[in-house]
C-alpha cells in the first residue's frame, strides 16, 4: 500500500510524495475552475488530489505517474476519471 503526502506550495500548486517500493515526487496544478468543475467545491483541493492519486495508483505504479501535470490531464489517460471523482465528491 502506497503512502501519499501532499504539501500545498501555492494556492493552485501542490507537491505530492508517493512512498512505495520506490518514492516518487510530483508537482500538480489544480486551478479553481477545474476544482469547481470536478467537485462542485464539495471537497478541498487536497482531498481531490489525494483521491486522484489513489485512483491513479489503482491503475499504475507511482513510477509511471507524470512528475508535473495539471489535474485534468488524468482524464486524457483514463476516461473514467472525471466520473469517478464526480461520483466520489458528491457522497
């Protein structure tokens, strides 16, 4: 089981450390507009990021996750991402 540590660097920029067999570091941008589109503002950006990394880690190893990306890019690789986040954040 991976461990996920998130640090807010700036209002829209986060550092994510994923500790597994190999530790990886990622920088992720979540704009207010995308945060609102994905969650309706129902959860914090940190909660969205944690759930997004859990989603990714169920599908690929942490070493395959991009090191720098904007959160909405996930749906380019996994078409079910936005539905997953939308249904999760409305619970």
